[in-house]
């Protein structure tokens, strides 16, 4: 602070100042400095946030048309006398036009709050009305999109949604826009705010750090509406079954196709506000819409992601959560440009040299105490898909196993086999997550499983496996603890 600098200046220089002038300057700073500090944290960076000013459209906003659908400057309002109306008539999922704000200068790795008021009429379809943030680099190139404020289905009066987000390491500009993407109905948006939390104190970390939930192999697309219903039941158990009472992220371990149905189950559940990360499974590879959905989700992440090598940068990545460094491997990449590719005709996965080298470098660079890797196929399958997982090429599998051991990976989580299991090999816990939702009808595990990882106050890593027995009302639980001391030397504890 400038005041602190003056108070702690070199005494010899301070004596040069006239005493009366010095005290007057300090008194003046005491008067104005609180005002400056308040302005920094209370400034709304969105120009014309209530859409009040303008002639044919609001000043500082652009109306973008898609398929001849354009927003309307409306006299229905929350505050003032104006809002913006977005509408898709009928009951067919379509993409609307959208209002887009002027560019807003932003600082990298900075937390902002965003809020907006919204009103809906007959909103429904695959997706509901959403307010989104886009981040750009110094050259105004697109970096990522955050789907940050999701409004309710149906007809609802004015409601305020708010959330925090952190900009990425290269972010220099942001802008806000709102639309209906693959949905229908009418949406009014008003009183948009973006404020910086840079001058506000950050909350203290919780003792247990981050809690991550893992699930996979639901395949609701094979079961129609009943698949959505069954999967929703398991999404509703993610928070109640958590060993810490909270969940900071959900990692779907692949074969969650169709993702459009997964999203419907997710958005109807009590887990709908938890960030989701998708692992590519063989069924996603077989469905171009699912692959497109996973790639687009990369740019919507609220968590800064470290992209994988070119060619699989949106389906392979790493990120930090609490004390965890998590690496998400796409095992269906040809090592060049095709991230939806089978090494073997029957769909087996494979780790090409380019992926191996990227994972090796990424694991070597992290300073996080616990390393977790996720991929759809297990190295050591049990039950289903034996000989048709990463063990289809034993030499390639062993190379990856040795990498995990040498880089001190604590846990590798996978799906694919529909058979839940925990194995300890070379000090690495290999966890097969089993099935969720309608996946219980596929013929292997007849019960749904949820896996959790978190750290305790001693920074031990805790793996919790919860499963129906026979229902979630009476779940069966297994817990595995990896001592903190193991990160300093020998890794692994016997089961």
C-alpha cells in the first residue's frame, strides 16, 4: 500500500519532509484510500448492464443472429425499463441468437463474480437458457468458454443467478453473452454484473482439501427415458454418499453415452452444480455427437486445464484439485491428429509414444503431493474385457505401468469392464469403477458403484468405494488409506 510505504520510508528521507505536509498527506490518504479500495472490488465491469441506453439496440452490446434468430430489446424488465429477450418458438431444440457485451479487460488467474437476473417462459429442451463467459488472450484469440449461469426449465419469474470463476493463466479479456443452445422457449436477461474479487480475502482451504467423485459405464443411450431416470438416481447419491459431505468435481470414466441423456440426468439431479469432467470411452469414440460434446466441454471448464498434445488437446488434459494432480488420458488417439481412433479393430485402447511422453512430462512437472491418472481402460482387467483392455498389448501396458511407478502415481482409475475392483500393483492402486445408472443391467456388476478420493488433515489419501447393497439405502463401503509418508519414499499399503 502507498500509505504503508510512506510510513516505512527511509527515516533520513522522511526528515526532509515538512512535518505539517507529511501529516496532511497521511490524513488525505486516510480519507481517500478506503474509497479507492471499495471502488476496485465494487466496480461492475459490464458496460450498460441493464440495457437502458441505446437507440436501436443497447449501447456496448452486439446482437448476434444465428439462423435468422436475433435477440430483441425488450420493455419487459427486472430493473429500469429494458431487458434483452431471447426466444425460440415451438418445441424443437434449436440454437438462438445472442447478445454479446463489449470486451472487458481482465487479469489472469483472478477470481471474478458474475451475476444476472433472468426470467423464463416455456423453457425446455436439451439445454436451458444460460449466461456464458468467454476468455480471450492478449491477441483476442478465443481461449475457453464457461457456461456459468444456468436458468430453470418452465415458466419462472425473475430470478438472480450468481457464481464465481477464475480466469486462466493467459486471459487478458473476457466478454459475457447469453443464449438458448439446443433448447426452446423465451428468456429475458437483465442487470448483468461482473466484479473482481482480487481485493477480497480468499477463503481458507478446508482440512480435507478436494473431494472427487468417479463414476462410469452408464450407457443411458441404450435404455431411452428409463436410462435417464436410472442415472438420475445415482447422480442424486453423489453428495449423500460422499465421505466428506461435499464433492468438488465429478469425473465420468467413459462409456457414458449418450452424453445428451447424461446431461438431462445430471441437470435434473442434486449434483447439477458440481463441475464434470469426461474421460473418453470406446462408446464415445463410436458416436461423433458425444465426441463433439466432450471437446466443447473442455472450453467450458471452471477449472484451469493444461491441454494435452496437439491432436488430443481437448480430450487429454491435466488439472489440480486440492492436493491432487489429475491426468485425464484419451486412450483412443492415434498419436497424431485423430482423437477418436481404435488401435485394434475390436476397439481396444493403446498409449502411443506422443501420449506417453506428454503424460511423463506432465507428471514430472507437478508439485502436487498426490498424483491421480484416469483413463477408460484398465491395465489389469478383471471379469469383462480381459485381453481387450490395455492388456491387449502387454508390452505397451507394462511401459505405462512402469511410468506410473516411476512417477509415483498413487491411483489409476478406469471403467470399461463393468466389474468394480481395487488392486494394488507396484505401489499403485488400480481402481475399476464398475457401473452406474442402467449399466447395472449389462450383465456384469448388478449394483451401482461410486468412488471417491480425498485427503485428510494428515494429508493421507483416502479412497472410498461405495456401492448399492442391494440399494443406496444400505450401501456397502470399503476404504483404502495411502499414508502421507509414502509420498516421501515407498508407495503403497497392503489392502
